[in-house]
C-alpha cells in the first residue's frame, strides 16, 4: 500500500527504471476549499495507470488524459480547475475551491 507522497515519488522513479513513459502531476496552488494540499502528487504512465491523487478523485480523469499527452510530447502543462470554470463542473470539482496542477514528463 502506498502511504504518502514520498512513496508515490519512489514508485514514479521505479516506473521510469522499468522503461515506462511517466508523468508527474503536482498540486502547485490552491484557493478556497481544495480537496488536496499543495505538494500532492499523482504519477501516471503512458498506459493510463496511475498512483496517488491531486484532487480526491474529482479531476483525476482530466489530469490523466493531459498527462498522457505530456508523456508523448515532452511538453509540460499547467492545468487549472475550479467552480468558476465551466469545465470544472464537467470533471466534478464542486467543492468550492480552485487548484492548479503542474504536469511534467519524468525521464529516466
């Protein structure tokens, strides 16, 4: 069982050693009621497998889809979700807050 963000980072390192394409999503900023604190991580591989959480489950699907693009392109992305954003309701962030998530490819 993965216990904390340090374990998630170690697993990301292991996945890259296995030759997987890997991206790391990190909560870099929050406003208001946010489901996860700054520094929370989600690691994603090119097949869509993931470990960790950046939103308590409410925007993970959108982050995973963007992470796969980041793995393929190598270009990082800054994502933002919040209730003022119509797309936030579509992905389920109805907690009243906003989050920014930085997604980057990890190269071994």
